[in-house]
C-alpha cells in the first residue's frame, strides 16, 4: 500500500518569496508521484509528475519538485510566489496503469501581498 | 482535445430522487475514475473502470451505481442519497498499459447537494 503525507495544512508566504510545500511518501514499490493544484470550486490540474526519468521535475506555472529517495520526499517549490498561486495543493501517489490516486490531505497556500 | 467534461455543474436533489452524473473524454483514455471530495478534504477514490469494465469499487454504498457505456463516457447513477453524500464529485481519465504512469486528467466536477 502507498500513502503520502503533506506537512502543513496551511502555508503562508509573501508575494515574491520562495514557496516550499512538503510531501513525503510511503510505497513498497517505486511510486509515481504527482502534484495537483485545485482552485476554489474547480477540478484538479496537474502541476508536475515524477516518473523516474529525472529526479528534478519541472512543471507548469514555474513550479518544480525534487524526488529524493533517501528522504522519501517530493517537495514542491517555486522561486517567487504570485498572488495567483493561492490555491489548494495536493501531493498524490500511484502505482501506474489504472490504479487510483492516493492523495495527501492537501496544503492551502496563502499569498500575502 | 485534453479536456474532461462533466454535467451538470450543480445538482440539488431530494433523498427520494434518482439522478445521474455524466462524464466524457475524447483523449482515447481507457481508464476512467469517480472520486468524491468533501469540503476541505482530498478526493477519495470511488470507482475505476478499465477498458469499460469495473476494476475497482472502494466499498461504495449501492445507492451509487456507476456505468461505462463506452470508452468515452462514464455515468454515476444516484438513488436514495443521504445528506452526507453532498460533495464535489470528480471524474478523471488516464491511459492504461504501455508504460502508463497513472497521470490522471480531471474534470471540473459536479457539486451535489442532497436535501
């Protein structure tokens, strides 16, 4: 069985500051890892995915994440936060194929002007 | 076309009503999913269809009945729901096989309110 843990249900940063959202995973086999973003009253949009091709993954909207097997982590970062980044962020794990996604509890990102 | 569409966007129903949610994708994906998302919670998997066959049912009550008429369509039939079933219902699709990585594309969801 696989699971993900997101540290911090709420993260607040100033506009222009570094964004760091934490995700740790647990899996008995090499997992596929994802970060999704959800804006209010909308569905989920894929930000980026780890597929074992590269440990540093670049996604949309300037986000990136680094897979660290030794730390079982897949933290999401963005060098400079924008007001439009305010949303709910979910880390998720899958075994691939038609396996369902298992989500972390989510982190609500707040951007202070 | 990289879009998953869901109808209706909003639905209000009584506990004795029968209604259906619809999901459609034209990306050629052969896996489709239903998730339930309560307020301020992550999505929870309900059902998975792979090649139009139900492959995963996460112990969902029988008042929820999924149907996959063809590879592009996914329905969720609702009957005798309870107020606690009020939630955002999300549909997703993904590739299957051939090194598919589990990446899922989500629709905008149907906001269901049960009175």
